[in-house]
C-alpha cells in the first residue's frame, strides 16, 4: 500500500493519501483547499489517479479541497449520509464500503464532534476525523455537536476496534502523528471517565473559543469549498 500523511500548518489538519500501488487508483481524506496544488503534484509524481476525495465531516476550521479536486480530476466527492453539504456526489451510510483497487475503507458513523462525523476503517488502521484525537477528543460545542453521542461513538464503536489498530486523527496540535486504539484507551485523558455523565460534564466545561475561520469555513464547506 502507498500511504502519505500530509500536514496543513494553519489549521493543524492531517490529510491522508491512500493507494494500493503506484500507477493505480487513489483517495484523499480531509484535503485542505489551500493545499490542492500540492496534492495534485504528489498524485502526478506517484503516477496515481484520484478517484475519491472524502471529508470526515463539515469542517469549521479550514476550507475543504473537495470541490477544487473534483474540478481538477473528476474524482467523486464523498461525505456521510447525515451531511448537509449538498455538493458532494456520493453520501455513504454507516457500514458502507469504499473500494479502490484491492483496498477497502469501511464507513463508520461516529457522531458527536458534529452530527455528520464519520470514521473510516481499513484493515490495520482507522481514520478517526475529529472524533478521536491522539490524547484528546474533538470538541462538541457547535455544529450539532453532542457529548453524549460522542461518548457512544467512542466507547461503543471506536474503542471496540482491536487494540493494535493504528489511529490516524484529523488533527494534531502537539506533533503526534499516529497512535493505536489500545494506547488511547490506556493514556487518553478524555477516556479515563467512569460514566457517560462524567464525560458529558467534562466536555461541557471546556469553554473553548470558536475556531478563527468558523464563519467562513462552514458555509464554504457546505458547497465543497467552491464559493
Ligand atoms: Fe472538525
């Protein structure tokens, strides 16, 4: 497998490029609009053909590259069924499989950070978007975020995956790049709660400032970053 973890500094966003082999089909997870040319260059250099561009949820902290990538490559844009972004060409349901060459990506509905948040599971790794971060979890205080739903997504779905499964998040603010389910279970401070109530109270008391780009990014992302 060909795998690249790309980083966008302004919003500390990770974008993932995945392909089965050089010369084959590729997909991107959570591309950032400003980085589109970089992705296109890398795809060219690796002799890949971009077939899917996927957003894990409607982002509030950066503008998506989905629309620009579709214009440049005719790739299929994908989000979860609950997304209000009417611009995407394919909306996946919980459990649906996305296929490129021999690779399979299974959509896992993990609401809580937003009500349209999805994770994507491959054989040995899971892309957790902003649901599960390394030693953290995504905030739940806007865009229909819901700490109770997030608790269920974490404890009822993501943490039930095998302990050795690699965790690739949508962001990192401290320089962590990858973790595992087992490592997060043991060492993620947000996951050391004894009850759903305790988790919900912790999340309600975070009192974070809104992302700088929120008023621009959310409306732009509802039209795939093309405004
Ligand atoms: Fe987010």
